[in-house]
């Protein structure tokens, strides 16, 4: 697998391997062609040599037949019995040799012959002839024809020798023997002639076949040499072409490789420049926690003279604090991300940096790459921002305190104005006085709304605005709000209508106060900017993804909003026209506060408007469907409760508010006792057990919260119930929470009206005899 991967990895190695394979293939093709030519030549050579061997065998056969013929003539002419025996022995030997020759010619094999080496024939050499019989059996007929004749010649020679010997021993039979001998000789001569002809045929035909094979061999060799030359040239040319292509590919790959090397070198130079230019210092530490490589930014960061100054430095030499999180870098298998620490420069200075550490594998060695971003200036800016934020928080708190204080100071005289106006309304007045009283009440109400807006905006800035989720009757809450708003529309002779979805649930869980505040802001806004025409309110019930939503729309035919002002309409102190403040009045905080309230309720708010044709303000908030509260068994007669005689103690240091409260309680036919501060109120309660205590908060000597605790302790010591109602110009939500936490049962903010006092007395009668507030 490794070798295969290595081969496929480098294209030059692949081309070299292909080159070797092509060269080897060409060599093997030439080798196979040479082998084929050699085999063909060898085949013809073997056939030619075999024909030569057959020719020699035919020559020997021919000579042996001649010797037999000569021996037969010598046997016929011989007159000595001993010579006759010798001749007969020679004939037998020659005939045996002929039989051996014929056997080799018929079946193939090796024929061995002894040849004399001198004239006297007393020394011989052995001559061997190897012959392979032809598979086609071309000469079998000649051989078959010679074999019986040779056998007959051997028999005739023996008969002639017998007659000769008989003639020598019995001369009287000489004539008859000679006659027989001549007959036998003629017969033997016929056989000899036929055998001689056949042997000559074998010789000459073999010679002819040899010549044919020789010519065929010469032609085949010439043809094969031509084919070999063409083959070698073709293979060599093809191999040469392929080798040229391969060499070109190798050269091409080498050029690409060289170009890539140059590109890599250029890229490395670019990377080096980038690494030296980027405002991030990096250091590579080896396994021994020694600096191995740095960039110029790291040199600058550590105040080093050059890169060589840092090379070889230990990890512990570069950081102000050395622990297991810095040196070593946790472990060599763990990375560090965005770690803030301080480094120690070579000049002994301390710098804040943001460090990242990553494990790398460089040429098989495990190293750690650390990057450093100088955040010294950022830390200084952060510290400045923290201080600025703290100062801003202090300033906001001081502003909130100032606004709360101003609200208290304004509400205190305002309470006198509204209270006296409320009492004045109950008297008999002429039309002019009623008009003036209406102006006073409207101005007072507007002033209270402005103060409330400013306080809410202050809470928004301080991030103190909160949501109070509770169950309430949705339709009733909406209709109650619309009753008051309808009166304002009637004052301007504007058509006012509402369209409330019949599918609205009866009770929901949300913040009714915040919803009421948004509704009043949007509808009041619509009425204020509509001189003629109509204001329409739509309330719809929607569900999305199993979540219930309340969609509220306020549609008016007023002045409208320019397109370039719509995006700024929900910004603080922002109005669509600089003249609007003069024409219509207002702080410009209503929509800003509404948006913040809707955000608190996790809803959406928006506007669609066209200049001169009116606007549609809408908001959409999620809510939870609630359950109806349990009904009380008996119906309370409010007038009876309010007019029921009770003892009342008022703790109030402001003379005007004392007069307002006294006038209101007298109007309700209740006796009231006034304490100028909390200390007096406690002393008065110790002397007389009052049923209901109205407690101001900010008073000299003893404040209202402290006085309330003392009164509650006194009541508790004698096991008596007491109803304490806060009556204060501190209208903040936390003020109410502090009062209820201190044990007060009711919270009444200034300015208040006659109806507000009635509500407090009613709550006292409802709770009296049933529960303790604390």
C-alpha cells in the first residue's frame, strides 16, 4: 500500500515506470522475434542435416550393395573353398550392415560404421550417423522393396557357396552345380539390380530433397530477416515515439514541478511578509518549550533587538506569571483559546496580551504555535469605559434621585391644586367658573401625565422598568380605558369607535398596567394629532404556533407622518415636525415608553402612515389565557362602607396637603386627626387606637416607613388590627413595594382625588376583621 501510494503520489515516478515498462516490452518483443527466427532457422537446419544423414545412409547402402555384387562375382569366379567361406562371411557382414541401414532409414536412429584409417585396413575409426525417420514415410516403399531382396540375396549366396563347396569336393557334380550356380547368380543379379536401383533412388531423391530444403531455408531466412528488420524497425520506432512522449511528459512534469517550487517559494515569501506584517505576534515553541521561530511582530511585542534574540528563549522567560496554564501549555494535546495574560518584555516591561496556543506537526515534530495580540491599549480603554460606565450609572442614579425628588416636590403642591379642584367641583359654580375649573383640571392632569412620562423614561434609562404579570378581565380593562379616551375625543368633536374581537378570552395573564399605559399613549396620541375625522380602535385575537396574541390597532385620520420621519418616531424626544410641539404639546416620550413597554412584554410595535391622510399605530403582544377569580359570597354596599364612621389619623407635614385632606374627609363626614411628622403620629397612636392611618413618607424627625413599623408593633402588642395607607408624593414602583413590605395595606400616590380617598376607605372596610396586612 505504501509503495502504491508513493507511485501514485509522484507523476514523474509514474512516467519513469512507464518508460521502463515500454522499454522492457520492446525488448521482450525483439527477443521473442529473434527466438522465433532462431526456431525457424533451427528447424530448417535440422531438416537439412537430417536429409544429409539420409543421403549418407543412402550412399553407404549403395556402396554396400556394390560390395555385395562384387562379392557375388568373386564368389562365382572363386575356386578355393576357404576363400569361398571368407567371401560368404563378408557377404553376411555386408548384408547385416545393409539391414542395419534399412532399419535406421525406416525407423530412425544411429548408424555406426568402422572406417579404416590406412591403406592396410588395420586401424579403424568409428563414424556415427544420426537420422530421424520422416513422419510422412516417403521412402517406406523403397525400403520395403529392398529388404526381401537382401534376404533372398543372402539365401542365394549361401546356396552358391554350397554348390561351390560341393563341386570342390565332388568334381563329378561340377557341371550340374555350375548350372545351378549360374541360375542362382542370374537371380541374384536381378535382385542386386533392383536393390541397386532403389538405393540410387533413395540417394538421388534425398539429394533432391536436401537441395529443396536448402533453397527453402535460404528463402525463409531471407524473408524472415526482412520481417525481422521491419519488425525491429517498427518496434524500435514505436518505442522511440513512446519514449519521446514519456520524456516530454517527464520534462513537462519537471517544468510544472519547478514552476510549483518557484510558486511555493514565492508564496512562502508572501506568507513570510504577511506574517511579519500582520499585527499578531506568533512564536513556535519546540517540545522543550524553547523558542524555535518568531515573526517581526513578536520581536516588536517582546521589545527584542531582532529575531535571533528570542530564538532559544525558554517559555518561562517570556511570561510575567509562570504556572501550569502557561508553561507548559496545559498539555501538548490541549489548545488554549483567547487566554488573557501578561508577558514580560526583554526590557522588563509588562504587557497585556490575548494568547492562543495550538498543537502543530511540523516535519514529524510536535510543536506549539502561540499567537499574541497586544491588548494593552484595549485594556486601558476598557478600564476607562468601566470607569465611565460607573460614572454614567452614578449619574443616572443621581438623575433618577433628582427626578424622584422633583416629582415629589411637584406632586406635593400639585396634590393641593387637584384636591382643591376636586372639592371645588362639588360646589355650586356658574358656567364661567366651571370653564376655569375645567382648565385647571385638564392642566393638572396633563402635568401629572408629563411627570409620569419623565419618571418612566428615567426608569427605562436606568433599566429598572419591570413587568408585573397577573390575571385580569381583558375586555373590561379595555372598555374602561376607552370610556375615558372617548370623552377626550368628544371634547374635540372627533368620531370615536371601537371594534373588539368577540373571540377575545375573558381573562388573561399579562401586565394590565403596562397594556393600559400603551393603549392610553397610542389613543391619546391619535386624538391629539387628529383635528377632524375619526379615531378607530381595533382589538383582535390571534394564535401562532400554539401561542395566543393580542393585536391592537389605532387608526386615525390625522396629520400623518412623513416617510423620512417614520424610522425616528419611536425615539426619545422625537416628533415628526418641529412645529408639532408648539401646535400640539407633549414631551415626545409617549411612543418611546410604549415601545419599551411592548419590548418588555416580548411583543412588537409599529406604524403605517401617509402624510395628510392619517396613521395606523399597532402593537402585538403574547399572553396566557387565565381563569376567572372566585366570586365573593356577599355584595358590598360601597356607599355604606365609605360613610361608616371610623377614626382616621393623617401623618402629613405639608400644610396645604393637610387642608386638602381635611376638606376631603369632612366631605365624607369623617373625623380626622393630623400629625405633623412620624414621631407625633406614633405618639398619637399610642394614646388613641385609630382604625385607619394615612401616612406620608418624607417627613421631618421620623419618616413614614419608620413610623408605620412602630405603629404596627404597637398594634401587634395589643393584638389589634390596623390599616395603614401610604399617601405620598413618592410615586415610584419601588416606593410602593417598600410601603407594602413595611406592612402598609394600601398605596395612594399624590396627587389624589376624592375618589382615590373613597377607594382607600373601601379597601379598609373590605379587609377589616379578616386579615392583617403584616
